[in-house]
C-alpha cells in the first residue's frame, strides 16, 4: 500500500526528523520519504497495510505536527504468470 500525507508545518530538516522519529514505532513500514517545502511538507509511505490513517495522524501529532490531508492507495498489483513455474510435464 502507498499512503501520502500533507503536513503543513513540516518546512525544515528538524521538522522532518521529528516526524520521522515519531513514525518509527509503527509496524509494517517498508519505505518512508519525507520532503519539506516552503508551505508544507509531504510524506510518502509504503507499507504492508497495517498502518492506518488514524495511527499515522496520532504518531505525527506526537511530534507536534498535524496532518492536513491523507490519501491512501490500496491497489494490489496482479501477478503475471511468466511461465517459469511450468513443470514441463504434459499431464500424460
């Protein structure tokens, strides 16, 4: 899963570090990317589905910041059979 969030006051390296630290207790995080901007910061999180929007908001609030918007992408990619699992037997 991929979750993105907008954090209005996350405009400095200190803010990014505080938010990063507040997210470390959350289980299931695969990748975390934080970017700071002039008006707001952005969080991009890839996880195994255990991180909920509420848990994310709560963790970030611990660091003293608030989440303005969260977008969750729950798409699951379809696996394509490339034929490599074929045993070569014709069933006869």
